[in-house]
C-alpha cells in the first residue's frame, strides 16, 4: 500500500530521527554528514526520507549525499567487518536478493557495479511472501518459511528449478510459486498442518538451489573467486548454508553480512555515504527520487 506507507513515514520520520540521536548519545549539532536513500523504491516513501534529510542538512549546514539502496546492501559486507577491503584491487560477483530485487552484478574495488542478471518476474523474497500467504503462514513469508523448514523434508515435493539451464544469469521464481499453488489445489489434503513444513522446505530448497547455482556459474564464467551475498533473503539460514557448502566445494570465498545487516537498515546507508564522501562525492538540494536503480 504505497500511499499508506508514505503517510506512515510522514508520521514517524521525526520520531525515528530523535530516537536515532538518542541511541547514539549525540545531538544534531554533532552530526557532520547526512546520507539518504533516493533510489530505488516507493516514490512516496523516498520523498519523505529525502525531504527530511534535506531539511536536516540545510538547518545544520552540513553536506548531504544520496545513496543507492542496492549499492548500500552490497556495502553491508564491508560494514560487517568481513575480510573485504574496498580499496583492494579485486572483483566480486554480487547477489542482491530481497523482497523487491533478485539480481547478479559484477562489483569492483571502487563499488562500480555492472548488472549481469536479474529476475524476469517475482523477486525471491516476493515469491516467499506469496507462497507463505497461500499456506496461511502470514507476512513476511521468508522468516516463517525458514523457521518451519529447519527439520522438514525438503524433497517432499521436487519443484522444478525455472531457468536453471537458461544459459544466462536471469532468475524466475513465479513458476515455483505457481507450481506450489497448483499442486495444493490438485491435492487439497496437502493443506493439513502436518504437511505444511515439508511443502515450505521443498519450496525453499528450489528457490535457494537456483540462486546458488546461478551465482556460482557467474563466478566460473567471469573467472571471479569471491561472492558477496546481501539483501533481506540473505538472512535465510538455508541460503547461507548452501552458499558456504558451494563455496567450499568450488574454492570460492563467500561473504554474507550478519542477519541484522541483511535486512533494510540505516547503518549500511550511512556507511556507504561516508565511503562515497571520502571519495569526494556530494549531492545538492536538487536530489530527486527514483523508483528504479541506476548505477
């Protein structure tokens, strides 16, 4: 509900800023840089954040810098204290996987980003949410599916892996979700409580398998031996486990932020803002907002 979301942002933004200053044990006068997300996302919500950031910057006479939300997710790996040096000449394959994004990128040491693949329909997190809603598991779907799948049979239903052999690095998750729905409509008894964990685990296994296999293939294709995983779905324990297993088998270094830095958070935005500021990048008060990413 974009309109409701933006209105709630207006109600909460001042409270959030005050709470952040309180928790940081600092005052607005001590802040010397403002970093704000201006893309990609819901325009109404972005406008509230950017408007508040401009006002804070203007009143306190401090610089402001606009930050790409997806780029900030990648930076979360550096913020987490991983053995990644953003100044070191190296390249990485980056998988950003969340409720709105499932994309693969090549990233260099200066955080220059080139997209090599993306979802052609639902993002992985979106597919988790839709599957969970159909299974009456609530929202958001990813965390609850992760929890109930831990001791379940992930081979209960062998869902197909869409586009797994497509030859490119694009994803498709809508088909897995549709297959789950059709299977249950054909066999209604599967909605019994005892079967739900196994269905969820099977669905999760299919999504994770596609993400891991395609990302590893990108490493081989471009002769890159490091993978950065980020975004809300990177908190999924099955995804984290399978990436570590694949990395060990293939000789690929896997970097995944701690769970609290996988979800959307202001720390990654502030961290990337400071990183860009040190490189001499600043924005003006003409910052606009955009629904799509632009690296």
